[in-house]
C-alpha cells in the first residue's frame, strides 16, 4: 500500500517496502505449484509509522538505508538485526531522494 521503496533480502525470503505506513517486511513463499506469494506484511520497529521513501539494503542483508524527508534531506541507516540500536541519521542534503550503501 503506497510503497515508494523496495528492497529484496539477499536470500529471497522477504521484501522490505517503504512508504506512507513506514517500513514493512513481506515474507516471500512459494506454493507447491511454484507461485510466489508475498505477505502478509509486518511493521518493522524502526521508524514505525514514519513515512519513508526509497530504500537501499546492504549486501549483508542487515544494513538498511531509507530516505525519510526529501525536502529537508534526511535519511537514516538501521541495523535490521538489532531493533534496539538507534538509527544513524543523516541530514542537511536538501532534495535527497535516494540513498546507496557500499
């Protein structure tokens, strides 16, 4: 619903979306007939309810960067394996609409 960003977990077991409802994790499964199914989604505890834009998932599958405010140029980086860890915030890049991790 209203997804603006999409990331695929490296092992293919889930999708992560960003948009108006915040970050959502969609488990992916395959039926016996081979049909892929995604969902139902679950909210990730990071930035819960905060609208997010484009996403980038690191190759490690645990580091996620998300745009959270294009006008003010804010993005955050979270550790998906450590929900208690405070997100790293980057700000001051007006017009920021995409992030990349390397």
